[in-house]
C-alpha cells in the first residue's frame, strides 16, 4: 500500500452520511433506523419506525442490533448520529448517519409522532 492509499484509509470515514431520500431507500431494503437523541428529545417527536437507542447506551455496547442489517443513525442535527455511525462501523456494522437529523426528516415531509 502506498503512502497516498494509507493516508486515504487513515482519514476516511468508516460510514456514509446519507440524505433523507437515501435513508428511505436503505429502510425499504431492511435497514434499521435508530434515534440516538436523549429520552426528552425522543418524546418531543421521532420517526415512527425508529428504535430509540441513546448515544450513551450505544457507547456501552447495549445496542441489541443485528450485525447483518444496515443501520441508519438519526439525531437532532447530524453530529451525534455521525458519532453513532462511526462507533457502529468500528463494531462491524454497515452504518450510516442521516444528514440534517430529525429537522431534515421533518423538512422532507416524513412522518414524526
């Protein structure tokens, strides 16, 4: 492996950031949507199909997620979901972070309950 390839690998993200439309495509093909926000944020509105897994719970390894299914992480704005996706990718999951979080989800006209 050359120096350029080594640097690319060292600085590349182990997950992909996706739009709402891309997330919907992933969900249609068996991906799991997780919401990594706090309990209070979750109660203020969440995607109906999302599983609530606060980021601190993911960090302790208590996710209960199946390794064979892609995981799309969602938060308020996309910062915590990026952390969650990075963590999940390091644990062997096919992980994605939703760009723009629940705000982008709402703006795209997706349901929130």
